[in-house]
C-alpha cells in the first residue's frame, strides 16, 4: 500500500530525445530516397521516356530508402546513458 517498488529510482522513458531526433533524421533520409525515385514519366502516350530506367531511380534511390529504414531501426534500438541532473 503505497510502497515504492523501484527502490527510489526514477523510471526511465523507453526513448530519449536523442532517439526521437535520430528517428526524424531517418525519416528525412527515407523521404530523400523517395524523391530520388520520382519523375521520369511519359509526357505523351506515343513516346516512351527511357529516363525511367536511370541508375538513380532503379539503384541509388532504393538503396537510400533501405538505409533510411535501417537507420530508423538503429535509432529505436540505441540506448543512451541515463543523464543525472542533480
């Protein structure tokens, strides 16, 4: 009844502010990857535009997106040391 079971220690949040900042950076990397994939569509129905097969769109952009998702996983899993403000 009212006992402090954690021995007087303050509870730690699962993610710190640094984790959230890293997650925002990862989201920005993913958005950049999707922006690299965009464009290169056909302007007319009778003309085929070969730029859809550019190296940027089929190789570099998917790699950037995958790296962004990997960075997101790292940002969530990373544990920073607890800062004592005493």
